[in-house]
C-alpha cells in the first residue's frame, strides 16, 4: 500500500498508507487529515481538495482534465503543481507522494 505524505500549510506532516485505487483526497479524508475538506465528495465540482504536488511526482500523474483546470481557477494560492487531490488516483508509482495543502484550506 503506497505511503502518501500530506503536509499542512504550517508544516505539520502526516504520513499515511493509502490503498491503490483510492484518490489522494480519499486518503486524506478517511485518515482525518486537516486541510482537505472535499466539500463535493470527489466529484471535481469544487476546489476544497486543492494540493500542490511535489515536483518529483508531477510527471507520474495524468495531466489535468479541462474540468480540473476550471475548478482550479476558483482556488486561491494556485501554483504550476496545483492539482485537485480527488483527481489523483493512488498507484504503486505514487509511493512517497508529497501533497502540500495551501494556507487557505486550514
């Protein structure tokens, strides 16, 4: 089971096992990680699961869909590595993924 590291805006780290096939958002919500609200439940209809993916993993995840790009337009603190964690499916290649949460989601 891949380990995902979630880092809150204040630097607090949470390293959790997330089953393959779950989204990075589900891993956060089901492990009670603060900073990922997931108001829409993973439907790519809000931006409350916004994370910044570590550079080393950007090319290991599929590119953003048009819908994800649109939703990120509503998120504050967007960076080139910004993604909606509901759109990132956990695979063995994502072992050690680092997802940082923006300050606006604390």
